[in-house]
């Protein structure tokens, strides 16, 4: 199913997102594609909009990397998307790789997100702490992710310090290292979309 695309003006930029809104959504999920990705490709791959009664927004960063800096233009763009969707109920964020990093960032810098579920993401800037008892976290990572492993490598820092910030601040955090999982949304014996939707649904 081809999703409609909405245009938003941010300063001198025109930014877009794909959207889905059922008749009575029980909340909103912001789903963020990875580095050099597209919203359309990510939507087809994860199909969150086809498996639930949530409204889903797929912001597009058009073959670019999401910012990992606090209070970036990308965070402001996500604020615009959430406001434009105008969905009553809780707001959630998930994303893959760089999209997961932005989901982490939103969980720290914004109080509007009830929960985040980054996949293969990490919190790069550690200068801020999450607001206490505001945003729940489920970090999902492939145990065999050689490109961007949870423990870090020469390319990326460890994801553990960012995760621990949420452990210290929130009443619910979870880390799942999926056996056989690599740097992909789809992992062996683990239905990422279904599991995230199940968890978000339990929080409504």
C-alpha cells in the first residue's frame, strides 16, 4: 500500500513524511529510517502501519544522516511531524541505526514521547540526562552486529553509557541482544515489528 506524503516547510527547507492514520488511532508511532535510507523503503520493510491500530509517521531525510546533536533541526522536524499528525494518545519513536540514534535523542531531549524502541542505535551526546520517569526504553540490538556492535568498535562508541542513563532515570528499561541478529531490522527468530508493536500497545 502506497502511503500518502505530506510536505512541511522548515525555514527554507521543504521536508516530507509518509503517514498512515486509521479511523481511531490509539497513539502515534514515529518510525525513523537508517543512514542513507528513505522513508518509503523503510515503511515497506517494517510495515508498522499494516500491523496495528496506531497512526504511523515515517519522516524522510532523503539519503542523509539524522543529526545526533541535542536540539537539532531534525528534532524540530519531528516535533512538526507529531504536531501535524494531531493524534490523541501517547507518542512513541523507533528507528534503525541512525534512526535509532535519533529516537534515543528524542527520548532525552523531549518529554512528549512515552517510550522509544531504538534498533541498533545509541546515544552519542551524553551531556544531558533523560527526564526522570518520562520515557521508557527498549533497546534492541543484533548480538552479531559487526558493523555497529552494542559494545562499540573502531567505528562507533559503546551503546552502554547511553542505555545506562535511561536505567538511572526511568522506571522501565530493557536491553535485548538478539542471537544471530546483525545490523538489520529483520533478525532470526525475532519479529522486530511485531515485538515493538506489542510493547507499545501494552503502554496504551
